[in-house]
């Protein structure tokens, strides 16, 4: 059974159909890249998996570890082991990363029938994971993302991912044009956290991220559908040829 199974997903925003029958299966241990031109629906897919409002699911299903993901609220999804990293991370004024993560980590532990972590152990875990992603531990005392530089936000996000130990992490890196340092933060973090017990879905407009992370599978999303799937060589082909040839292929015959 796949860890994530998306079947014939149709999603509309304000009566405008954006995802038009998307299917995707991700197994534990795998890294999938979803690429595609601007406006093809990549962020819409990430938002629907995250459980954001404003999206109308008109057809299809999404199962996470055999359970109906679409029935779960966003907090339940996190507890089940889904992690969503976004292009523009939210700021939480007045809530320190320490407080935020303590609540989140203990909620995940409770769900896994584990005792809450004693404060000392939690601090130790934070130090360990901060060192793991080269995050300045001082940042964990500040409000979540407030006044963080772009690079610090990226690092904080990868740090949160390491702390939450997700079974599936979805990263929407889209078209924000990550600089080379941020790119390294993301790719180092993903490569370090890659394991048999975890899967990744990397959503990216550019092939660059995949110079540092070798995905198991690459999918191309055009106009709300996956029009091509392949191995890492597909990303290289897109680097050379761009998306136009696939957009033309995907267009309905006149
Ligand atoms: P991508 O991430 O691949 O660039 P998006 O998922 O952001 O694509 O957008 C897909 C299409 O859906 C675009 O045409 C975009 O304008 C439209 N869209 C996305 N979100 C909304 C929204 N909240 N309201 C109206 N249209 C939207
Ligand atoms: Mg876009
Ligand atoms: Mg996007």
C-alpha cells in the first residue's frame, strides 16, 4: 500500500477547475519531484494536501496510510505525520519556536501513544536538531519566523521538519527563486532526513533543486494533470527543453 495515494483528484477554486484528474502514488522511502510551468496547479495540490480552505474537491480521493486524508483537519494531518513546508512561511508573533514546537511535538507523540517529552529532553532534542540543520539555537527563543531573514526562515522550516519527524514531507519551493544558500539548506536537510521510513514530495518550478537532491521519480504537471512521469533524467530533459513541448502535447487537439 502506498503511503500517499491521490486518485483522480479534481479541485476547483471559485468554480474554476484547477486540478483536472490528478493521480499520484508515493511509497515510504521515496522522493518524488513535481515540476511544472507557472499556474499549472502545483501550489493548489500542496494546499489541498495541507487541508487549506477555499478549495472545492469535486471528485477523487486522497489516502494517507490507508486513511481518508480529506476528512482530516490540518492539525490531524500533522499528527498523522504529514509535514507541509511553504514558499512563504507564516509568522507567529508572540509564539516562540520553542513553545510552538513543544506543543506540536507532544501532540504528535500523544498520537503515537508516547509520553510527552520532559522539558530537559525536549531542549536536548532541539539542540541536537538545530545543530543538525545549522540553525542558530538563539532563533528558537524568538517568535516563529518574525523578523527572520529569508535564509533563516528556510532553515527554521527544515528545523521544524527535523523536529516533527514526519512520515511524509511536502515542500512547495515553487517559483520563489531560492538563492544558492537557501537551496543548500533545503537540499542538505532533505538529504539528511531521507530514510526508508519517510517520503518526500518536492514541488518545484526549477530543475536547480534537483541538482542537489536526486529524486526517485519526477512528474510534470501541466494544466492540472500529470502529463509525464519518469526518473531523474526527466528533470534534466526539462532543464534543456523547458516546458513548452509538454504544454503543446497536453493541449487538446483543435
Ligand atoms: P502553480 O503553483 O503551479 O504556479 P497554482 O496552483 O498556484 O499554480 O495556480 C493554478 C491556477 O489556479 C492559476 O491559474 C491560479 O491563478 C489559480 N488559482 C490558484 N489559487 C487561486 C485562488 N485562491 N483563487 C483564484 N484562482 C486561483
Ligand atoms: Mg505560481
Ligand atoms: Mg506555486
